[in-house]
C-alpha cells in the first residue's frame, strides 16, 4: 500500500444524494478477476451513452476535471452493495478523496482499505464547497491527512475526523492482514474455546 | 451486590467473538462462518497467493456460484460471456486449491448464497457470519451477527479467520401486533426503510423484536433481516426461539444428538436482557402496515399500495427534493398519481429476499388457475436447486408454467442483471428483490419492489395490483 500524501486538486461536484454502488459501478463490470480493469466501469451509465460514446455533459467527463482527485458527493454516498469494485473504480480514475455529509458503512470501510479517503463534513461545509465548485470551478483545495485539515483558496480551512487506526494505516501503508496476524497467539488461544459448525 | 449490566443480543454475540481489543484500534473479531461466491472473492485469493498463504480455516468456509450463473439452464453454453465463464472457473480452481467446499454451478445443492447456507443448517444462532455480499444480513434471522464485507476483508478472513471491526451501535426495530391479511414480511421491512430512509440505520445493527416478529417463520425473518442493509444497517438480528430451533433441527450441518441439546441450551441465552438499552429505536404497529411498493430509485422510496406518488412540495430538504425529482424522472412517473394500476412489462419473483419455498407457495396460490397478462413476462427463479426440487415435488412449477411464467434454475438472476436475465431500457418490473437502483435490473430498467403476493397479482393484472383482490 502506498503512503498517503497531501492532495491538492479541483473539486468535482456530484451533489446527488444516495449515490449507490450500482451507480458507481454497474454489476456487469464485476466480472473481472483483477482490480485494475474495473476502472472503465466507473459511473458507466452516467459517463457513457448507450452506444458507448462518452456523455460530455456528465461532470467527470468535462475537460476541466480531467486530472481532478477530489469528488464532492451528496449524502449517504456508496450505499447498497458491498462491492469493493466501487473504490477500485474510483481510485482507478485518479480520485483520491470523496467528500460527503455521510457514507454507507461498507463503502467507507472498503475505501479506507484502498487509499481512498472518505471525508465526512457537516452540511454547511458541504454547501460552501459546492458553492466554491460552482463559483470557481478552477480553484484547488488541499487535503492534509496528517493534520486532518482541508484548506480552501480564500485562506479558510476546516478540520475533519478520521479514526486513528485508519489514519495510521493510510499514512504508513500498514498491511492490515499482517496486523491481524501479529495477534496469532490470541487467535490460536481463542480458537481453542470455539466449537462451531465444521463444513467438510 | 453484583450488578451485571443488561445486554442486547447483539452485545452478547459481539462479546463472545472478541479475540483482542487494543486502545485506538478496531477490535479483532473472530468469524465463525465465511461464505464466498465467484464475484467478490477472486482478488482475495490472488492476494493470498501473493503472500504464499493458506486459507486458515477451510472448514469454516463455504463457496457457491450464484451471481454470474445463468438461470435459463444448467448448461455451460448458456453462461452469458467468456468473462463470467472465467470467473466461475476461477472460483472452482480457488476452492479446489485451498480445500474449500464448493457447491458449483450445476450442483444439486447450489443456489443463492443466502438461501443455501440457511437451508443446509450452516447458519446458526450466535455465530459471526460474513460474506462479500451486503445481503449477508439475511443470516441475522438466526440470531447470528452477519454482515457484508469487501474483498480486502474477504482476504483477511481467508488468511486469519478474523476481521478488524469497530463495534456498531444497536437499533431496536419493534413491531407489535398482528399483520393483516395480505400483508407480508416484505411489507414490514419496506415500511421500516420508508420511515428511516436508506441511511437511517448507518452505523447500527438492527434487532427486530415484538410480537409480530416473533410470530414470523424463519423464511419471513430472513426476508426482513435481508433488507436491513437497505436501511443502512450492516446487520439485522432476530433472537432465536423455538421457531429457529425447529427450522434447524435435522438440517445437514446442524448439530446432532447430544450436541444438539447442548447447542439449543446455549442458543437460548441469546436474547436481549430485560432493561438493556438500545442506541436507537423504531416502534411500529403491525396493524398499521399495508402492502408496500417502491416508486423511486432507492428502497426507501416506498409507499402503501393504495397511496399516490408524493408531491415534491411535500419534501422539505432541497437536496432530497432534487434527488426525488431525478428519481421520478428516471422512473417516468408523476407526483400525485396512484402507483396502483401502473402498467408493467416484467415480473421477477426471486432473489435472496424472496425466493424461498414459502414465497413460491404464496405466489402460486394467486397464480393457480389464472394467467399472466399477455403483455407481461414473468420469471420465477427459485433461490436454490433444493427449493426448485421441493417446488416441483409440490407441483408449483406446473402452476407457474400453466399461468405462462418462466420456471428457471436457481441463481441471483434479474436482481442484479449480470447473468443474462435483465430488463431492457425503459421496461417496468415488479420485483420481489431488494434494490430498485437505476439500472440495477438492467440498464434503463425501472423497478417497483414489492412482496411475492403483489408480484403475482401484478403479473395477472399486467399492472401494479393489490393482491388482496386475489386472495
């Protein structure tokens, strides 16, 4: 896992509520057995017309956002399926952070395991970011994970919360399975006390 | 005096699975049962290979193939495309290499993962159960803590039989009283989600309580727990009782003999203590619940079947208003119009929500000696091959076929449209599945979620119909 650096980017506004994982990546793109090729499925039904040509109206296709790394989405982002293909598709398109007023639990978990930073903000900050993206679409904002701060162009800034373990994992590239396995003695001890169904 | 703090069912199951707790870190939680399927597991196995690791407990892991499998036949030639074939083949290779029991495509025991594990007696009270699928919440019907995980976590469980988790909050959903005729478990959960919204349960685990829940069968409890995730809760639970024990007794993987007695004694302790406090609560009266239909593009956009589609002016929050407007536009429906009577093209009876034998029986009762409308295509997709066999033994397949419905092999089918079963752009469907998201059942397809009763009645009427006129 790569270490997580400061992000400075324009903000792609996608202020729809309840953007579910079927919108982020439709099920027909889940046939891959790798993590890379799913990138083409990102927002496929919004990004492309039925004939496969790109819908230039759709915000992510607009030229100005070509290299943007921050997505500003509506409430309850990532609800629905547990598919980790959703964060794979998002990061596969260069996006490193999603800002919303709330995230679905499984999506948030999956994002944090894939170097994608979900930032939860209150509705006022969300509104000010949305206003900024409308009034000054060229403006960059910066996200600093180390200090848990977001810097806006006019010198404004706000703090965000992240659980300390997830932060440590992102910053130091902690291998989470390796971390669990460092408790091998505890796991083995626990297993001695467990009696449950054996499927063979 | 020694005062023990009263605990919820969820507290008890959680605490029994703590392997380790460190400050400022998630709990290391032991997993009793890991279910896997072909779509969300291949990258996890690749990860294990890269690490040169084994699966820690293949004896606590069970595989099925359900998402990509065709339901038109059990022929490999009907697999929709080469990518799906490769994915299914890879599943077989992975299970063989790592020593995992697999019910593969074509096996008489295969079916939808959340249907197969319960009917085999693998899902049991008090367990922690995970699967790379959000509808793993289904197994909470047994008093298990069961939730969906991502592929990274699938790899964690394969490699360590543990997960890193923060303890969610608890949320009691109490339904008291007696359901009216023609009102089903599906209508209970669609009512709950309509009330709290698709994010209402985020960060929580539901426990469904109350006399209405107690009187439900295991299959009905599974329908309710299945859709907990549509209310934002990763898991939903029902405390085990005689109904649970009766269901499990004699199942293939249920404990036998003396072990059964010990297990039941243990399971009986899995109830919420008197005086335990939940972090949140919703109380409903069963008598107030009516057959429900969704009109929008998330499962929270549901109304009673006799109601009209809401006016935008009734929505206070501006963002919700915009989202609802977009949803109505996608659905091609207008505020103020009755949902009942809306013409439909397809009826889908199936999915991990409503494809069990009792669901098929309910629909068959309505379809008996009646015909599916000429304008409607109806698919009946049993949740497992065992259910298919059972239904055929009862002659339900004859009823469905005589009515003009398609009788299919088991699988996820049209619930998620990645296996050949799907809506065409613009088509309307009444579906017994769990998600009405844009394009969920096929690009441009439009879904009304409802119960098997409503689905069967609508198939006959050719439009959204109230099953109470057919009972």
